[in-house]
C-alpha cells in the first residue's frame, strides 16, 4: 500500500531563517506531487505541483520554492522566511492529474 | 476561475441524526469533485470522489451526490456518531488542462453524544 511521510511535524523558525520541508511517498512510482498551505481561516492553497523529476510548476508567486530531486521526494524550501509563511503545510500525491489526491500528515510551521 | 463554497461553516447535531453537508461550485465544467475529512491538526483523509459523469458515490454511511447543472454537491452522513466529528472539505477539479484542485473552507461538524 502507498504511504506518504512529511517531516518535521512541527517547526518554529525566526523571521529571515531558511526552511526545508520534506515529503516522501512509498509504494508507488512516478506520482504527481503537490504542496499546499492551509492558513488560519483560509482554505487550502496549492503552492506547487510536480508531474515528474525536475518538473515543478508554481501556482502562487512567493518566496518559497520546491524541488523534486528523486521520483518520490518533494522538498519545499525558502531562503528567508516571512511571518506570513506561517501555516500548516500539506504534501499530497495522486497517480495521475485530476485523480484522487492523498494527503500527508502535514507540518505546522510557526514563524516568529 | 473555479470557486467552491461550503455553508454552514459549522454544524452541531445530536448523535444518531442523519445530516447533509453542502458544497457549491461556480464552474459547472468540473472534471470531478472530492470530499475530504480533516481532524484537528491532521492531514486530509479522502472520503469519496465523484466523476463528472456520475451522480453519486457511496461508502458505508457516507453518500455523496453531484448535480453539475445546479453547481452543487452534498455529503450525506447516516446515523451520525461522535467519531464523525471533524471538518469536512469538498474540492473540485475544473475542466480540461487544470492541475488545480480548488477547495472550499470546510464545514466543522460536531456530533454530540
């Protein structure tokens, strides 16, 4: 069966510090991968999606970036965090585009 | 641009009651619609996915319907239990070429024992 992991589960970082969040998927090959952010009082916002290694598309301009160094690994990064980057970050995968998405447990990021 | 709305934002019902959660969308040219459950501080759990060609999907006590012409989907929960308490989100894939799953803000359900 397929499993999706995210770490860390919780992170508190000062403004201006770098960020690296990791997501890995097990039990499937060549998945579509997605990064979402869920801010308090707002819906889920798609940040990045990837249909293959090295193929990243951004939905929202921001100071975040994403990379996919391996088939089942998706990384969300920032060089300098802003207060507005605080939120709950969720990674998801699907077999193909516009099919059922499966979500990871999430990372709670607080920027202080 | 697809917009998804869920009303009410919160709902409280006594245990055992049947209930309906509502979801509306603006672009009727949806590819499919997915219902999720989110427990506090947790990720999303996929409940049901309805293709645009389908009218409903069932899983256990859950039944989701889709009416593209009216831009609405409903999630019916039969014989509600305290363990059903969570936030329920609906999300729609728009038409051809769209990678983006557009989410509603959810309905927070509380089932009172």
